[in-house]
C-alpha cells in the first residue's frame, strides 16, 4: 500500500455580483430543481425570476402579494412556483408567463399569515401558517411546551386531541387561558383538565363543555374517581369537586404533605368515603421531595418519584415498601404512568430520559435516553415536553 501526497488549494469565495431587484428585505431565495433558474421573494410583496447560471434578472412576477412574501418553493418539474405571504394567501405561478394561476385565501388576521411552504410532490403543496390552516388538509400541533396528556377511549387529550392516526385537532369551546397543569379521566371516559388560570374544565367529544369550577389557588394536578369526584391538588389544599361544586377539602397541618409530598419527603394516604378525607397511612421511603405519584390501575401499588431521580414502589394495602431499585434517573422525576395490567410503570424526568420499569423484575428496565424533555403516558408509550412535540413508541416488554 502506498500513499500519494497531494495539496488542496482553498480559495476564498469571490462575490460576483449584487442583485438589487427588491426594495425591502429579501425573505427567501430558491433554485429550481433543474438549476436553470432561481426565484426570490421579499418584504416588498414581490417575486423575481433569475437566470440560474448568470444571475441576471429575467423579470418580476406580475400581480404579487399585498404583504410580505415569506417563502417560495418550486414544483418538481421546475415549471411553476408557489409563494406564501402575510396577506394570508398562497399563490401558484407559471414560470414561463410569470403570472399567477391559482390563489388560495386562507382566512384573515395574524393567525392566518402564511410563513412557509414546500412543494412536496407534483400535486401537494404544504403551507405553514401561524394557526395551521390550508385548503386540502389542516395539520395542527402544539406551539408551546406540552404539559399534560392522558389516554381516553377515543383520543389522548391535551391542548389538542391527538388521534390514533397521529393527526391532531384543537379542542373547541372556551378552554384554559394559561398553562394546562393537569388532565385526568374517569373510568367511564369523562375527561377533566385544570390550569394556571385556576379553573377545572370538562372535555367532551372534541371540545370543552360549559362546565367550569374555580379553584381556591393555583392547581398543580388532579385525579378522578368512579363517582366523578375530582381531586384538585393545590399549593396548600386538596379540593374535592363534584358537579362543579366543592364537596370537601383537605388542608395539611404542620409540615404534613398530601398527595405529592412536600417538605418532609413523606406520603400520606387518605381514605375518601365520598364526603370527607380520613388519614390511613404513612409512606416514607423516598429520599427526596416527592414530585410525582401514580397508583397502579388495580389500586394495589403506588409509584412515587422524587427530586433525587428515584422511583419508589409501595404496596398500598400493606403500606409497605416493594422496591427502591427504580433509580436510574439523574434528575427530578416529573411524571409516572402505568400500563393497564399494572405490571409496568413508565417514568419521565428532568434528565430527558424515559424508563419503563417492571414490577415482577425490578432490576429490569427499558431505557429511552434523551427522548423528550417532559412527561410520559403508558400504553403505547407517549412522551411529550418542552420541545412542543409528542412522540409515540411501541414498547416490547421483557418476558
């Protein structure tokens, strides 16, 4: 084997020419797939066509947009272009005549401004708007961090309905005006939500109902029972709500912690008889502040995540520790979710990792590293978080 030395001469790119066809900012420049032409669009609402080799201006497309043109895209055959604008329209242009052939008007107002587009196939153009509307199909998705999600019989509900097909649609009706801090559902499928607007609302079908309850302070999470009692966990109280009326509340005394364990790293168990709370037990194996709690569907086990990144598993009837081996997270556990058979529990933490734990084999786990900065919901494993995305995994459990 021999090597032949060689030298690569790197030269500094030279500016060949400056094109000053636009009178305001240039927003986008795109070459045709053939390379014969390129087009530009700008804040002056205009579109220009250029020779792909020489850079000479061939002309302006007549009858441009009435607002800033944010993006331009070429058809696969290089014979047409599409443009999208702040005037809420998407236009198709014939390159040879430089005239518009089709105009799609997609609403009015700021939320319908079209800010990006791509000609993805010969007969499909995808246009991105501030609200997500287009003529053939509307694609919706979270615009901010996803803070809560739950499975129901027909959908997973959050700020939007995420259907099994992967498509999402916004919930109709009067929703929350601030961060959604919790979602829960009853065994018969009724869905309730709460948020930093200090409201508890009900979701039915594809929208919010008129049902609303005002909480006494900022709610952090909520849970529901089969008798449709909603337990709202707030800063210093747990309110029990049924039919939009408070039927009871529980205020901890001293440094006690209710439901999610503040301060003393302990978990107190209370019995609810439909009218009042009664303390029944104390669990105290967590070594950090309790940050997440989840009962198994059969009610026999309680998983407790804490600020030390540990998930502690308890036997509820016996009030005993089952295992402390679910301890691979390196930061605060944010959320916990069980499978329907009560045999596996998934945890999501501030370290962006997801772990799926086994009750029968505590030393076994399924790790999904750097998966999503937020929470999880088991079944088909769903993760959501601060990157405004929802991811779904199909999990194969250990035998």
